[in-house]
C-alpha cells in the first residue's frame, strides 16, 4: 500500500499537524474522485463508521510521514500510536459521539482558524477530547455546526458535495447541511471566565494542551502515572474533571448570545450540558 502512496501525483502536501482524514478529503478532491474510490486506489477498503484517522496510520505505519509530501502527518502518526497503546485507560482520548447504535468519531473546530486559513484543513489536535480551546485565537473550540448542531466528521467527499452555484463545498462547510463553519463569532476565554470558567481551569487547559502538543511534536507519551504526578497531581482530579464539562454553547447561553434557531438543537448529543459554575469544586 505504501507503494501506492509513492505513485500518487497531483496531491496536496499535508499541512503541519494535519489529520489524515483532512488530508484524504483534500487529496481525493485534487484527484477528482470520492473518498471510497481514492482509498480503493491506495489498496484499502474502508467501511464508514470506523476511526479513519487511526486506521490510516495503522494501514501505512510509521513510514507514512517519511514521504516528503506527507511530512505534515507526523503528528497524527505520533498521536495515533499513543491512542492505540494507551487505549481506554488513558486520560487523553480521541473524540467520539453516540449516533443511534453507532459510535462515530468527530472533530471540534476553531471558526477563526478556518476563516483565516490560506489552506483549509483540520489539525489532528482538534480530534482530542481534552483540546478545548484555540491558543492562536484564545477562544473555545466549537462542538458542532451552528446551523444543524451535527458535529464535524471527516473525511468529506468534497468532489461530490456542491453548494450554491455548483461550487464544491470545502472543509469549512458542514458536511450535513452545507452551512459555513467559519463565520460563527467565537467565545473567547475572557468571555468564558465571565460565566463560570476559573483561572485554575485555564491553567489546566494550558497544561493539558501543552502535553498533547509535546506528544504531537516528539511522539513522547507520558504514562498515566506521569500524568497523576503532573497535571492532575498539581491541580486535583476534581479540577481536571471540570474541563470535561466545558460547553461553548452553554457559555453562549449564559452570555445571552444564543441564536434563535439554536434553541431547536441546544447541545450535540455527546456534549456535556453545563459549564462549571464558579462555586463548584
């Protein structure tokens, strides 16, 4: 299968820290084919519902990022390897949501990142449950499409999806309803602090995301013991559990900037329904 990757022409280079499913979406579009057809050329059979970010690394192994055009996937190789080794015992987990009888992977996203990007792509960091805010824009990540409240799931067959005027929908559009994901006014950390987020919560967010960033860069994975004597040991398990309750739309509701149509879809099915209050421990 790796030989097939070497044979590819006219495919985009992977962006720094890009997720495999993001690159697959862009590469298939460059080839003018759908996701299934593109993967079939690579010699793999993909069944919808699996975690393709993990499976893609499983298929092509550590040699994946050795290709110059795919060097940007090195972070995904590191993080997928850690997710496989650590399994459900780890405090760092990829994002999944319950959809009927199935559990589907999804990604959070930063609307300003998508808006400002010269090349639209999803970083692999956004796939991690603990990656809750964007350091570049100092805002909470979005959990789902602002129009239909369905989480962002990749890959997207961009070649077969068209919007108004017959234009191909980009990664900055919801794969379910076609609405833009990049025009939503973000909730900054400063705003979140006004409605319950504490300075201690932000410290934990910074520490956790620093750990994930180090893992992405170096492939070094700390053990749960290291974690217990580090972030959790310093701040306490109750403080760490608070960041699991952060919900950007609940913050919007408390700030009074909730959109009328969002009342019909108040929370994505997998998201917690409350932001930590300033008095909880």
